[in-house]
C-alpha cells in the first residue's frame, strides 16, 4: 500500500484526498510556477522541469498513511461519527418508548378483559322500581308511602 502510493505521489507530484480528490500538497510546475528575474527586473517563467516536487518528507508521510484526507473531509468524518452516535442514542430511546407503549397497551387490554369478565359474572341488578312522583305537587315519593309528604294527598 505504501510503496504504490509513494510512487504515485513521486510521479504526479501531488497528494490528493482519498474522499474528495482535492489536492492537499501540490508540487507541479503548473500550480507553483517558479520565476527568475533578469538584470532589468523582468520576470521569466523557468522552464518546466516538473516543479519543486512534493518532497521526500511529504512522500514518506503521505505514503505511509492508510487514508489521506483533506481538512474538510477529516472534519466531516469526525462530525459524521458524532451524528451517527446521536442517531443511535435517539433510536435506542425510541425503541425503549415503543416497548413501554406495547406494555401499556397489553396492560390496558388485560384490564378491559378483567372488566368484561367481572360484568359477565356480576349478579343481575336489582330492580328497585320506578321512581314515583305525586300527581298533585310533583314531589318525589318514598317507596311504599301512602300519602305525599309535601301536600298530603292520598296516593294510589
């Protein structure tokens, strides 16, 4: 891995990001042209000889790395891991909430079944008779009364 990357860096005079392809170190003549000045102060481009090159140190450093990333890709990877961790935490909380809701629904169903069972097994309600009212004054009458307690009218 290191030798192949080292040769690529040596021949291209560039170190590129493995994710986005952005040039991290550029030693080509086209990107970093050298100028020389004549006696009159005029600038002249030096003939193309391959530029300054990446250099031995950069070649060794970048060829030994498993992944070469630019600063932007490093930041994206770092924050991507943090976002993934936050999403995993949120998913765990949601799963716990779903389990609680399932347990709540199960308990509600159990309670409803118990109520239905109790209603089936309950004794029939006692018919206490319809409420009676005095035909004279409309007062509610007690059960078994022969006279209205309000107006004294004979019932029945």
